């Protein structure tokens, strides 16, 4: 897709600034991804065709990276949230790459972030209970490549989760 800006042709990878309507569209979809195109068009005061084009642009340019349902973890037997701080034995690109490759397919790990501070990585893990975490820890976490230390924090109460982005 190409756009014309000030007489210059832009490739689709070049992002045009977001309009006020597009920002509102993002906020609406972030709050409720089930809104129909007709509902969105009405709320941002544009035609359904214009709304559809703008939504498609937001997907194509990577502003919207996906749409999915938010599942209550308690209802599906994954009520325990555990944070694990990982310290690697070496800080080399190879050790980071090996660790990241090893955890990529582990379904219990919701998030893995490379962080600055006391840990190299911070993991966010969902399990059914402490015994389930113990199984995961014994069979997978301590066997991850290059791990020198794993510090575990059991979440007692989730105070704020999946808050919408503010922009």
C-alpha cells in the first residue's frame, strides 16, 4: 500500500501520523475488541467504509497486533501467578540467545522480559497451584541453559492487570 504525503510517495512501512479518529479507534478497540465496524464508525463519526479502511491501515502498519479474548485464569484452572527472576551465569549474546530459544515454546510462561537490575530476565508464569509450579520448576526451569539463579515470587493478589495503554 502506498500513500501520498506532500507530493512524495510513501511506502506502507513508512507510518503516517495517527489522526485523532484513529487514536480514538485504537482506544475503542483496546477497551472492547468485539465492537463491530458499524459501531466503531458511528462512535468516531465516519462512514463504515472509511472506518474499515482506517482499521485495516492500523492492522497493516502494526498498530494493532492482534485481537483475542481475555480469559479468566481461575475459570480454566490456572489461578496461581508466579514471577521468577532469572540470573544467567554469563552475560553474552550466545547465552541470552540460548535461554530465549529454550523458553520460547514453554506454554506456562506468559511473559519473558530481558530486564536491567538484579535479574537478567523476569518471567510471568501461570500454573494451577504451588505443586504445579514445583513440577514446572523441577522439570523445566532449573534445566534452562545458562541459569545460575532463579528467584521465585508467588503473587498473593493481582492488583492491576492488563491495563489499557494510555496515548
